[in-house]
């Protein structure tokens, strides 16, 4: 081989070595970037899991509150029904008393002011 060919081959080898150094440097940079991205992804996954957990807790609290409201509604309905029955019974008793008092007043000739 002549001197010019040897210089050309040497220049190409040096250029190839330089490209290899650049690629190696880029590889290190990319590996660092990938590691950072993985760390970010892990942090985001952790945040997502915490949000899911918090959401599940909130849903459980909502279900518990809904059950408490349903129980309260049932108790209110039962109380309302009991009050209505008591009012009906009271009305019946008062109607019987009014009927009895009216009969007694007519029987003894007593008017509402107590005069004969």
C-alpha cells in the first residue's frame, strides 16, 4: 500500500473511532435519560396508586353515609307511620268522647255552657 492509501485508511479509522466515541457518549446520555424517565414513571405510578386508594376510601365513606341515610329514612318512615297511627287513634278516641258527651248533653238537657 502506498502512503496516501494508508493516510486515507487511517483517517477513516479515526473518523470511525470518533463516531464510536460520540455514539458511546450519546448512549450514556440516553441511558441516563431512560433512568430518569423510569424514575418519573415510578413516581407517577405511586401517585396514581395513592389516588386510587384515596378514591376507594372516599367511595367507601360515601357508601357508609348512604347506608346511614337509608337507615335514617327507614326510621323516619317508621316514626311517621307510628305518629299517624297515634293521631288516628287519638282522633277515634276524641270522636267517641264527643259522641258520648253529645249524647249525655242531650239526655240530661245540658247545653255546652252548662245551663239547663
